[in-house]
């Protein structure tokens, strides 16, 4: 990427002005620890930013299983939990959510049975062609636990099937308007699991017996813009929030089919802002170095 180039310039992102004006640290409204924009352990905004940050509605539930050695303050998983609070949950391994219908769950991982979303869609269409609607059994709504408590147990249950048309408005600034759809797209999954860890730590979680048998899904190659690169890994190793975003983009292209209207772009709201901060810091250091070594 050329110096000064903005890889997020084509996205429909809400203004970062509220983040720019947040020039001092404050305290988390829950744990009272010092934070700048949000609390990465409580997954909430600081009081000064409440109602000013965009919120994103997802078409399915996302469960992020975080490796216990993953540093909270460095993980981008919290971005997704704060920006899509109704649909994203983070669990710290060995805590793993229970799934009443594993056939409706996919895990983003290059396992031996992994399929692309495009291939998953083709498989679904092939199965549907051979089905006789008159012989289908009764339809049931899958319910899953939606929140984990401090001791790792889940206490609330919500319907997995959510109305993707429901939109909320951001106080002080209109949220990105999304194209309304008449019907919820038919997809072979209702929950998606992402593993938040370095590549070397990922296998410990993926090989857990509780995840055995789940359908694996792989993404197309996308170049990361994460500023913390994994040593000796290609630039297609994405940060967690990037992986979630690109999954949603591929999902929309394949299962929704309509022209993409930017409805998921604000998942990268914090990520793009922090990318800009890091880039500016690097540029300043380079200028200082050039001044010292003409």
C-alpha cells in the first residue's frame, strides 16, 4: 500500500469526529478502570461516547472464542462486540457456548471438511432441489444462549432468527442506511464461530471435542491492514474483526445477491480509526528519522 493511501476510503463509515474529540482517558462505567474509547474487558463504551458510535445489525449470531493468552487490549474481537452488541458474544476458552442444533453452526477455520461460502450455497441448493416440500417435517426455531455470565454459564436465551430489517438510529448522527429486504435469505447456518488467537494457538481450540463435527468455512484471500503482523505469516492472515467483516461481505454477495450498500462497513469503525493513528505515528517517526539522518 502506498504511503498515505487510505484502504478504507471506499467504505461507508460513520464520522470519527467523536473519537478524535475524545482527547483524554476516562473510566469504564462498569469496572471503573481507565479507558480511552471503550472497555476491552467489559465490552462497553466509555460514557462520553455512548450514543455517538454506530451500531451494526448482523443477519446471524457470531460467537468469538478467544484464546486465554490473547491480550484483551490488543484483540480486535472487542470491536465487533461493541459495534454489534445484539449479535456478537465473546467467550474465553475453555468456555464454549452450547449449540442446540449444531447443523446450523459453522466455524471459520481451514479444517479438513472446509467449504467456501459459495460451495456451501451450492450444496444447499443441491439438497433443496431434491426435497419434496410436502414431506418436510415441522419447522422449528432454534434458540441459543446469548450471554455468558462471569462464571461462564449462560443465563439468557434469545431466538436465533432475528429480523434483519430492524434498524436503530444513532443519537446525534444518522446511521448508515441499509437496503431493506422483503425476506430473510435462506442460509444453511444461523451461528458463526470465529477463533480469536494467533495461528499457533488456534488448533488447541479448534480440536476441542465440543467443536467436533461442525462445518468449517474458509474465506477468500483478503489482504490484512492489521498493524500487528504475525511473524512469518502471509498478509492474508486477518485480524478477527476483519475476518468477520469479510465473511459478512461474502455472505451478502452469495446469499443476499443484491448490490452491497455498505450495511456492514461500520464493523471496521474502530479498526479503521486505529489504523489511521498507527499510520500517522509511523509517518511522524519516519520524518524524525530522516531529519536526523539526511
